């Protein structure tokens, strides 16, 4: 009879260890699931923020492209004036205009570098 109580006691201890282990594993899995959900939430927030900034980026690029187009147009016009200039005075003035336009173009490239 005493052996039966010892066996029952050992089984009860083993059962308790199994139950505590199962509860511990379950709590660990729940904690990991919550951590994954929190991390996905942070990723979604960053993606949304990034998507919200795209219109600002597009507007900036459009403005910069218009400015660059203006500079390239000025360089092309100055080159055309230089090629069409007749006489030393006209060529000197056209060359000065081309140098000025190229200076603005090169200055813009130096800023980007």
C-alpha cells in the first residue's frame, strides 16, 4: 500500500512538472506572438510613413528638374548665340554669355558632388 502512494506521488509530481512546462511554453509562445505583432506594426508604420513622403519627393524632383531644364536651355541658347555670332565683339559677348551659363551649370554639379 505504501508503494502505491509513492507511485501516485511520483506520477503527481511528473504530471505537475508537465503541466507547469506546458503553461510555460504556452506563455512563451504568446509572448513571442505579441512581439511579432508589435514588430509588424512598427514595419507597417514605417512603410506608411515612407509612402506618405513620396509626394514630397516627387514635388522636389519636379522642381529641381524644371530648374535643371532652365539651366540646360540657357547653355544651349548661349552656345547657339556663340556659333551664330559674327565679328570679334559679338563672339566675345556670346562667349561671355556661354561662360556664365556654363558656370551656373558647373556650380550646380559641384553642389551635388
